[in-house]
């Protein structure tokens, strides 16, 4: 699986690796490439079936298993020889961050997630129902359904339009990938992550914020993990308010670096 990726600031050694949510693509992070490429190597990628990355054959839920998609990312990290990585994952991209940081910890300096919960405990039947509904709506009412998804994911019209355009490029991946996101558990991974981990809790991301109890408990068991609050943004914070998000992310990475030096 050859993933589409965007790379900026190739001359720098420290890497910011951005991982997008279900239905988006590498282009979710265009503003972050522009903001950080003068001092970091910035890499964003499109997960399999998303954006310009190929759709697997067969296009089944098994092809989007989290460990399989994590393997794609790790192969790209090795191919590009990315080192000293700060991994920043949004929504399902945060879930992929748990997967790859736990499997190749020596490459990562930190993990930062937003719009992500460490455990989703829906039943397999519910996952099947979600995937079936997605598939039906995308086949028969694609444009209306994509606009509906974008409207209920982003806060402002500009962000919604940007996300709608991203969803347009990833229609085939949404049902099978979302099926796998119905049930997963990375709580023990969070409790044992060897690199600094920060969960950004976005003020208006009510759906995810209401599911964080077990994740916060796991964070409490890891002395290198913590929670930080970001005001004024929702589930896709970097699209809702790119400037606010970029300033916050820069400050967070500076704080993590200072803590590491103090140790």
C-alpha cells in the first residue's frame, strides 16, 4: 500500500507527523504545513482509501483493521526515515497514533491527540449498522449526507466546506473504516506509553468529551501523560480555528520539551 503523503521542511530533523480522521486526508493539515515548515519537517498522509491513497481490494472492513492501517503508517515512517517524531492525531488519527506509537516507540518524541477517546465499546452489530447506513446514504444521497457529516463535525462554514471537500475524496473508505472504529480499546496503551502524551480536550467537542471518563483514568496512571483544554474549537480544531490551534500546539510542544529537559 503506497500512501499519498505531503512533506514540507525536509531539511529539518524533528518531524511533525499529522494523522487525519475518518473521511479526511493529508490535505486536512495544509495550514499546519504552512505554519511549521520553517522549523520542523512536516508530514501528513492519507490513510488507505482516503484522498489520493489507493482503495484496497477487496474494499472490506478487514482491509481497514486498525493494525493493518497502522502497518501502512509504520512502513511510510521507515521509507521516509522519519526520526524524532511528534505525532499529532485527530479523531481516528489519534487512534492510529496509539497504534503506531506503541509499536515503534523509539521513533517518537511525543503523541498529541484531539477529538479522540482511548476506548470505544459499541457492539459489533452496532458497527455493522453504522457501516450499512453509511454505505446506503453515500450510494443514494451522497452529497446531502456528506454535507450533513461536515455540518455536525465542524463549527464554522469555512471549516465545514473544507471538510466536505475532503470527504468527497474518501467516500469508499468511510463505511468499512468506521465499522472498525466502533470497537477498540487502547486504555492500557495510554497508561503505558513511554513518550509524553497529551490529550487536547476541545471545548465544543461534546460527543467525544462525554466519552472520556475511562481515557482520563488511563491518563492518570501514566506520569508522562496529561490533559490540556483548548477553548473555542470543536472536533476538528485545526480546521475550526487554524491560528488558535497552531499557537496552542506550538506552546504544547515547547512545554513538553521543557519537561523532558527537566528530567
